[in-house]
């Protein structure tokens, strides 16, 4: 039993009942002994048994109760992970630190992502846990102490570069001493010997090999020996370092024993021991370089940030200051050719801005006062004055980088298979090596005969008959442990995921995790919200129709307006009342009515008793009259007969317009209609999705005729249109679509789309969408372009194809090479070379994927 007591700050509690709810939710978990939650202090203390329940489960219980337990996250760089087993060891070590909620170590990026309770965690404890496990974290001060995220990232990059240089220097040192040994290998095994003297200055020539190999073994081998000790003794696990240490030490130790004459007539393998370490270290160096190249995309993105900003002070003076000193509300002057320092809104000037580094769109975007701009984008021509709205870690470019890094730390489900294999891989390899060494020692002649009958090359070093049974068994053991490579298996998925998420970011598609990247490929149905997703969402007033009916009389007994339907007076009257009623609404349909009225010179008055009815329309009192503006349901619920306006409504809806009824004092008085423009790429997106065999649906709160008209324009089957769906019903509609096992992707942009995005198998927020929608989504499209849905699917398919290629190589390599080594068909040196090549080849294959652009489907042998 591991008893722990933690303090958790909780936001969102508004009364004592909230505290009671949180307490009940937490104490319902098995293993929680007590939970004292205080509404006044916005937090509470929890006592629990860490062996029965995790802190992550406690946090999840609070979140499921509808409240927000306070947490934070940090990414730590670790410079000396050598395989997937190292990552698992670090996860276990950090996960045991009190206050840590979850931890994810990524061998491919050399980073550890930690989610923790800031009220409990001291990061020195986390660093100490990593060091105690035998690894080296890059210690960083927190951003609160004055060090920015960029500073911390620079420290991590510096540590990564230092590790690459260290591996390079070790390789050069080992290679310098091993070149003569390489000649000895050629002389002995290829030229048949006899060229080199047997003695030098009266001493056996083997002492020359000893003098050359010993520094290599001591300097290059030290790291593997120390890591092996930590893995076996401290962490009680076995990793790749154990295999390398076993192989090189076997060759070196056997050679020392033979040189001292303890084993008469025994051969020397100093060259093998040294070359093993040189080739493995060379592989580590190439691997470190490849990892650095794989993260180049994010590094280059960050390098695009401006270093300074020209701030315009209140007195009109200009001052150039470091970017880190810019605050929200500062006004910055951006001249042609300069980078916009930070996210903001244009307050003065007009220009075209190159946003390609964020959206992937090469055509500059026109900007004028009121338009939003993204930091690090380039001002093309005119001078702009921009008011900063987001700075530091809140800017778009920082959020993009953070999202991609988080995506790289969340691996696809397919990685779980590799992790399970890796967990048992090294012990199985050692057991296999011992088994075959014993078998060769016990049955040398029989086994040599069987191997000799195979249609392959002969056994190495002449077989047991040439070098002796014991020595050959040692050779087989060394080869069998060195040939196996868990690195390739551990790198297969994260390396490809790292490149795939970077490709997405470069093309304006942000995946929130490698697991999301994997799911996107499996989508068989795409559900589009209509307004703002398939259409521009920029509504424009197109029609105002007055309904003239003799039965519609005003309260004073007079007519509502001129008797002739469609007269100017009628339309102005209807439009004035409708615009006044909608003046309190923030809905795009209402705003279009108000803007349209003002453009037509109509005086828009004030409304009283304004009420917004979600999914139906608005109610208000204008000039003492009760005015309703909305759909049929709004008027019918109010007891208004809509029949007189039905013909006009149907006509406008068939034209793809959104028609709204206007009722005055309990009677229908007219119809106003807004139109929304279908985006240019919508039809192309739908067409390509259907060509891929993906069903396309449309969900909208609009009426069915309008929805079907838009669906017809973009190519969606009318049977797949769900119209009149209220905001709180969209999630239910998605659930209904998925009821038969369909894996649906929901694409939306508004606050009312957030529940549906969270319900869908994959939720996609369009780039122009609200923060709430983006937060709920699994994928964010930086551009306001539905065709990027196709690009997201292509990136997903391409990445999964690359992962499968990597896994096929890694598994195929081990499946083929381990038997060859076990049968005595591989020299230990060649086994070490093959081991180094295997992991480098997986990384190289992933790096080749960087050339892919999602303008077309990924092909293995294509561009």
C-alpha cells in the first residue's frame, strides 16, 4: 500500500454543492480514502492508495463531474535514450513521482512530456527521478523565473547539438584507432594471413591489437557498460545497451584471456570488439543527426519569428523593442517586407500579407482595418499599424508548434504493438544467444552438418572444426546478441509520426496527436456543417418581401402598410422592424439583415424585450409592436399562421437562400432572405471524398429546401442532408450517423459545433472557427478551406503507410538476421554493422517522407 495525500486546485465551483459533487465523484473511486473539497479555497485534499488508483483517474473523475482540476505540462529533453525500452523506463520512474498525472517519453524526439499537479510537483524531483533511472535530463528553469519557452527550447536544441557532436567525436576517436584493426581483419579473413609478423620487438603481435582496442573499449564502451549496469541493477530491465555491452565485452574479454595464454591456441577478437563499438557509435551519431533533421520543420517555423517590433507610442513616437517585451494592446508599425511581430488586428493601413508559412497558401491575403493578422507572416507592400492581441506562448505560431509537439508525443495505437514486442525483445534475444551457444557447444558436428547442407554460404571462421568448439560458441553468442536491433522497432512509428505531423503543419493541417493521425485514415464518412464550412458564412441580405392580406389588420383597424404587395413602403416597413429586432443578435443571419437595412438607407431603431430563441430566431418589441423574426417553428409556437407566406418561403428556399418570416403583432407580415456563397473548393472537396469511397453528409440548422439547394451545388446526395437541426441536436445527429458503426469525421466552425466535434470519431475545426470549436476538435485546419479535409486524410494515409514500411523493415530485419547469426553464418563485426544500419535506415526512410506534399495521394514509389 502506497498512501499519498495531495492538494488539488479546482476551478469552476460556484457553491458548496459543487464542492460536494467533486468530493462525491472522487470518493467513489476505489482506493480513495478521503476527499475534503472546499468551495471557499477552490480546492481540496485527497488521500488515496497509489497502488489502487492513479492521480490521472482522480483528475478524470473531477473532469467528468463537470469541473476543472488545475494542471500544467512541461516537456523535458533527455539526451541519452538509446531505445524504446529506455523511454519505458523513464515513464515508470517519472510516473512514480508524487503529483505527476501522466508522462510520455518519446525516443524519436528525445523528449519527455509530463502532465502534473503544479500544487504538488517540484521539478527537481522529476529531474532527480530521470537521473536516478540512469539518464540525463536537460535541466531548465521554469518560465515564471524569467526564462521563456524559446529559451528553454534553445537549451534543448543546444543539448541535442552537443550530444550529436559528442557522438561524432567518439566515432572519430574510435575510427582513428580502429583503422589498423580493420586492416588486420582484411589480412586475416580475406587474404588468408601471413602478411603481418607474429611478434613485434619479441612480444606477440596480439599485444599491438590489445593496445589499439583497449582505448576504444574503455572510451566508447564505457557508456554502454554504465547504461547496462543501470538498466539491469537499478531498473531491472534490459535494453539495447545490454546487447552491445554483452557482444563487445564477450569479444574483448575472450581475447584478453586468450592473449594471456589461459586458453591455449585461442584466437584473438580485439578487432571485433573495437569495430563493434565504432560501428554502433557511428550509428548513434547518424541517428542523432537524423532526429535533428526530422524536427527541422518546427525549428524553421520558430526561426521565422521576428526578433523586434516597432511600437508606436501614444505620443506618436516609434520605438524598436525586443519581441519579448511586446504586450497586448501595443500598436506596432509594420513596413513593407517586414514580418508582423505578433498576432493582432489591423487598425490602420492596407496591404497584402504572405501567410504561407502558417496556412500553406502561397497567394498573399489582402488586409485592411479590422482584419486579423498572424505573427511571423510577411507584410508585402503597404504600411500597416497592428494592435497586438496575443503575445508570447499565446500566438498562433507558438500554438502550432506546441500542437505539433504534443501530437508527436501521442503515438498511434499501432505503436502499442511495437512497445509490447520491445518489452520482451532484449531478454528473448539474450536467451536465444545463450541457447544457440550451448547447442553449438554440445552438438558442433551435427549442427555444422545441418548448416552446411543449407543453400547458403559457409559458417564463419571456418566453423567449430577450425577454431575449436568453445571459441565458435563464443562467436555465435556475440553475433546473436549484436545482430538484434530493438532500436529500429522503437523508431519505426515515432519517426514517421514526427515527419507526418510536421508535413501537416506545413500545409495548414494540425493533428492533436499521433493517435488522431491514425484515426483520420479510418474515416468512412465526412459530415460537414453547412454555414461557414461549405459556405463562406458571410450572409448578405438579398430579398425583402411584404405579405399583403386583407385579413392582416393592425390593432387600430388600419392596414399594416400599403395594400399592394411588394410596394416600396411595404418592404421598408418590414425591413425596419426586422432589422430593429435583430439589432441585439450576434447571429450572422441577423447581422446580415441589420447591415442590409443600413445599406438601403433604412433607419434601424432600438428594440426592447429582446429574446434570442436558439435555432429558431428572435423576439423583440419595436415601436410598441411585438416582432418575431425567424423560422416556421418560431412563429407556429407563438400561434402565428404562416400559410400566407408559404409560397414566397418555398420560392426563396429553392433558390438556396435562407428565408425568415417576419411577424408583427401576431400576424405574418413579410419574409426576408439572406444568401450565403458556397466556397469555391467545396464541390472539389466533396467530389474527391466521394471518389475515395467516403460518404459525405451535411448537417445544418437551416431549412431543408435551402440545405438541399446547397448540397446540390456541392455534390452531396440529398438523402444525406439533415436540415433544421438545432444546436444542441447536432451531437445527437452525429451519434445517429455513427450508430451502425460508421466512423464519422465532423467538420465545423462554430461554438454550437463543439459538442458534435467531440462526439465524432474525428472532430475537425475549420481555421476560421471559434476557439471553443478548435479546442473540441482533434484536427484544426488553419485555412478556411474544406478541401484541406482531403489533405488531412492524405497525410494520415501517407504517414501510416510510412509506419508500416518502417515496421516491415524492422521486423523483417530481425526475423531474417537473428536466425543467420544463430546458425553461425555472420561475423560479430558484420552483425554490429547490420545493427547500426537497421536503425539508421528506418530514420532515413522516414526523412524521405519529408518531400511529400498532400496535393496528391502518397505513393511508395511516386514523388
